[in-house]
């Protein structure tokens, strides 16, 4: 839309400049006025007439102070205004010269509250663009036009600093790169405008809220409630009756409306509020209490000013000393609440009252009659999984309670909930959270925090991140560091001076230090890992998915262990399943079992160790239903466990080993075919033989073929095994050596093209390790000594 010229001489412009000029001295004027008035009273009490003069000056000073506070400081936009000076935020308007340029606009932004907000919360300051924008006042019109369009889209009354900032960025060609460097998009800045507007609105609401609406009796119950007061928390007490806006209750708005409608109904006013941990059940109850206390909220009259008492069910169970105590306490509490007639009771974590076991007690015989009587408004909150089991055992629970489900909110609703929580977190931990940290926490918590859902996941991660804040700021890098240190997953980008960069470049050499031969396999795997850490892979799949095929004993499992050691930093970071144990359709349940029931299930192990190698041995033995379940893992990087939780496999390397077609591989290699040319032919043969379905094989990044080991390569295997023996003996300061002829003899004795290195390990165990054990026990070698084993020693030991 076109805008009229900026009017430097308008009344609003003049008042804005006056407001900016008065801002630094307003506090001193206020102090001076108070001192003069108090001093005047004292002087008049002392009978000194000069007190009248002091009082007059004090009263005169109060007039401009009140003008500033009620008009100049707030400086609302002109109703129906069309020109820039009608709607431009007073903090900016009061700082502009008569003919402002884009450069002048950029300067003024840094001096406003919203400009500081964007600098602290987003890292975007006017200084970034100040020297890149025009200093010609003729170019300001296009900036104002852009800002006015944005104001219209957001339907906000004022033309704010955030809108001007975005409009200026749109005039800077480098702005896209600037924002990308900060890991931002323009839509994030738009979200920042809304965030700041919400904060300002909440402050205004609080300033103008009606204190204690409903009179002094609104916080009183109409009865004697000693037990309820002891065991419950009155979350309505002290609420100021803030005006409720849609943005304040955007998350779970439908659920909140359903609760209000149901509780006002004469048909039944007891509800089951069902949702996973972290979904916001308690927060919704607080919103309900606030709405009930708000004089402006549109709610039924029979609910207004009701007191909402929150009871911790687990605490009541813990208080019981004898059998029957829980039922007695509950009966007393609920009877008091029913007699009071203006109380809503919330049983938080009510599942403990419907179960038998440690930390719970079946009190349904007390609760169900009260629920049926509809005399007392009750809200029972349940964990969704446990509620399902309770209903299965006691269908009557579902029949007498109106069920209200809370689903985890999406990004926008989560953002609003988190923004509201940050005020408390920042006060508690003395930190400032940047917007990029919220985005990172949402993404990473969705991926790695399994014990709760959004928005609780994001809040929990941000709370943990406060401990790692640098200079009081929680950035996205701090959130990355928090995940890495608490979960053990690498999520940060590789830095320019990062040792990991060199490790990835030299990955083949590092793996060859543990795996002999298999150059093709190691190259394929190394390329995949470099792509993953460079950020060019599909982030919604595992780091790499490989099918290792080839003869036994040639390094398939050893390469998996080497990857765990080299890439994940620990050989023990490997989740290994023998697929021989999953040969029936019912075994799918064991594959995805909850960790409490089966800590060895695939999902439970990866939940505990998400940054690891997943090794599925002899995959061809698994039942087709098991393979079908694994399709989601390979394709989407997630697997749902028995509780329907999404377990992320996106930071794992998935390796399936198979001995299928081993004879065919050996045959084709003996014909002179190379491993890389053999892959396509073998894949087609596997499909035609129906060992694996085509859609299953196609989910793997690579089918990696392993060749047989030659005698020369087995000599190097002997060196590796000997190095392992010496590492074991390090604590005793003993070193074992073998001459070359002894190593050659061991290779000849242990060589089997079909079994690879496995016979070699057994031969060395029966010879070298036995000789070492005998020497140590017979004191033939002392600490710090060297045990030289000869060819004759080997021959004698092997007979």
C-alpha cells in the first residue's frame, strides 16, 4: 500500500520526541516530586510557610510526570491513522530527523526496547545492516511501504521496530546470507514480532487487571476445609483476573472449551484429562483457574470464581500409614470440597488411585460413587498409557468420566507455550534464551527426549541447557552441547579446528588399523559417514544403512566394532541382536518391547544409547513380519515401541550381516569378478531367490560385499591378535614376541578360505595364549620382561 509522506511536524511526532526526551529524566523528576511533597508536609507540620512553596513545585512536577506516564510513554497509534507518523511506534518516531533515511531508521532501532529484544533474542541488530542501507532520504519510502504491508498482514495496530527491521533487511541483498549465518529465516523474525507483542500485551494486561475481581470473598470457600487445604494447592488463590486472550490459551484451546462446557453441565461434571507426560495437563488446569477468575471471560455463571484445588495423588498415597488410610483421606477431602460448593478438585496423577502395586492403591470404591453422584466437580489427570490399562480392567471408569484427550502440540503451539515458560526459567537461572535455542531444543528434544512429549520435552531441554550457558546466553550451540553431554550424541557441526575433521578424512586408515583387507567395504562405509557429518545426508534416516555379505570370519563384525570405536568413540557403543532369535511373527513384540519389560529389546537399547552401531546378525533368519517392522527403521529412521513412542535411529549406523549367497559370492570371486561389479548381479540374484523382498533390499544405502582373506592378509591378522594379547598384558608389564617363521606357521595351520580369521584366533589361543599362561604361572617371565615365543615352542604346544 502507498503511504503518505512522513510528517515531522505532526502533533504525534512532536509528542513522541518529547516522550523520548523525557524518558531519561522521568525517574529523577519522580524522585524529586516525592521529596518535595514529603518535605513540604514536614515543613508545614513544623509551621514553616515555605512548605507551601515546596508543595506547589512538587504538584507542578507531578503533572508532566503523569502526562509522560499516561500519554507520552505509551503513545498509542492514532485510531484509523494512515500516515507513517500516525502509526509508527513512538520509540522510533521520537528519534527520527525531519527527513529520515534508511540509515536513520537503522540507527533508531538499536535504541528501542524491541530493537534490543531482537539483538538479545535473535542476534540481529541494526548494526548488522546500518552500513549496508542507503543514507538517501528518498529511499525511505520503499522501506515504509514494506513495513506497512507487514503490519497489515500481522494485523497489529503499531508500525513496530521489528517490522522496520525486516523491511530494511529486504533492501539488503546480503540479508539472506546474514540470516542463514545466524540460522534464521525471515519467518523467524516475524515470529519475534508476535512474541514481543505478546509480552507487551501481557504486561499491559497485568497493569490494568482488576485486582481481586469478585470482591474479598472470591478466594474464600463456603465451608471448613482443613484436609483439603493441607493436601491441596489452591491455584486460584491470588490470581489477578487477567484479561484472557486467544493467544494465551492457543495450545489445547479445544480441550479447554470442552472442559468448561462439561463442568457447567448438569448431566455430569467429572472429567478424565488424558495425555502423556509433558503435554501440558497441569498448565491447562492453571489456564482453567485463570479463566474462571477472569471477569471478562465468557464462561457459565455457575463456574465463575470457583476455587481450583490441585491434589498430588502420589503424595496422598505416600502419606498413608495403614491400609484404608488413603480411602479415609480421600473421603474427608472430597466431602469437604462438596460441602463448600464452590470448589473444583483436580486429582493430578489419578492413575495411582486405580491400580495396585508399589506407590499406588485401588481407591476406586471411594472415587466412583462420588463421580456418579455429580455433586462435586472433579478433574482426574491420567497418563494415556496407564489410563488405557485401567479402562481395560475397569470399564466403568470410562463410563462415568468424560474423557478429554490432550495431544502433543505442533511447533507453533509449542513455541507459544515455551515462550511463556521462559520468563520463569530466565528468572530462576539468570540466563537469556535466544530464539535459535528454542528451535534447536524443539528439534533435538523431539528426537532424543522420550520420557515426555511436547511442549514438556523442549522446556526440559532448555532448563538443562541453562547449566551450560555461556556469558548468560543460551544459544543453539549451548543446546547442542547439552545434548552431546547428557545423551552422548554428536549433533554440532564440525568446526574448522575440530579434531573430528581430520579423523573423518583419515577414516579409512583408522578402520584399517583394526580390519585387515576389505578395502571396498571400508571405502563405502567411510564415504557414507563423511556425508553424514558434513550435513549432506538425509537427516530423517540413519547415518548409514548397510547390508554386509560375505564368508564368515572375514571382518564383517569386526568392521562394525571398529566403527563403534572410531566413529562413536567407544567399542561398547554397539547394539547387537542375533536375528536367529526372531524367527516367529510374535517376536516382533520382543523387538519393540518397553524397556521396563525387556531392557534388551531393540527400541529399549537404542533409547538408552541413540548414538551407536546397530548390528543385526544373520538377518536372513528373521521372520518376514520382523523384516517388515524394520522397514520403517531403515526408511524413516524411527521405530515405534510398544508404548507407541517414536524411538529415533537417526544417529545410528545400521549394519545387517547375512551369510546368504556366501557360496555364490565365493564362486563369482573365483571367476575373477571384482567386489564392486559383483554387487548389482548379486542383488538381483537375492531378489530372484526370494531371500529378501526387493523393497527391503532397496532400503539399504549399500549392499557391501566382503571377500575371502588371503594368507598375506592373515599374517596381518596374526599381528593384530598379538597386539591385543600385549595390550591385555600391559598391566603386568609383560611383552610377547613372535618371529616371522612362527607367524607363517600359524597361518598355514589356521588357514581356511571358507572360515576366514576365526580358525586363526582359535589356533593362537591354543598355542600362544597357552604358552603365555604357563610362563606367567611358572614365573618364567617377570614384570617388565619380554617373552619370546619361538617356532619350536609353537610346534610343541600344538603337538
